[in-house]
């Protein structure tokens, strides 16, 4: 059987023929016995295929297909746990406690009341708006949060590189 004839039969059985193709199939059925046999065989095959249930592929087949996929399509396993959780929590508690002690010492000092902060006895910083404890606390907290995200981003980029 020719490829064009086979395509025509399957298009006819699937109902995808144009009116001209339907007319051609009717003429071939009336004149060609071999075409009629091929048509009957294709009908039987189509009926047998419609009664079958689709099978699930085996795990081995799925694994073989997944192995042949390009690396871009595979999911990437990423772990962001660079240090044990206990170490990270202890470091966070240490930094937070140090920050609280520094803030409390700063707010308790006489320099804070004057709106100035003296570094090493030589350098004086005029605090301006930061002489308000609430503004200064919010500033220090926001810098800590931004520092955390920057550190997190930098460490992930550094250690999770391929």
C-alpha cells in the first residue's frame, strides 16, 4: 500500500477528509478490491485500538527518558543550608545581643543627651535627627535587616555556584 493511500484511509476513518477526498475514497472502494481490503483492515485496527486502555509508562522508561533530557530541563537540587541551624541561631543571638548592649550604652551616655557622639576622644559626630531614640533604633534595625539580606545573597552566590 502506498503512503498516500494509507494517509487517505486514516483521514477518512478519522473524519478529516475534504469533500473531494471523500469522493475519491468512495470511487476507490467501488473500483479497487485491494483498497477495500485495506480499508476494512484499518477499520478493524481502529476499533481494536479504541478498546484498549492507555498504559502508564514504566518507571524504567521514565528514568531513561529523563536521562536523555538536556541538563537545562532537569530540576536543579539546591540546598541553602551552608551552616547548621544551631550555629546560625547562635550567631544571630550573639549579634542581636551585642547590638542591644551597644544601643543601651549609647542611649545611657551623656553624649547622646547632648546630640553628639565622640569617637576615640578626637572625632565628634553630630547626631541631628538620630538623637531621637526611636529614629536611631529604626535606623539600626533596618541596617541590620539589609545587612542580613546582603550577606545571605552574597553567601549563596559564593557557595552555591556550580
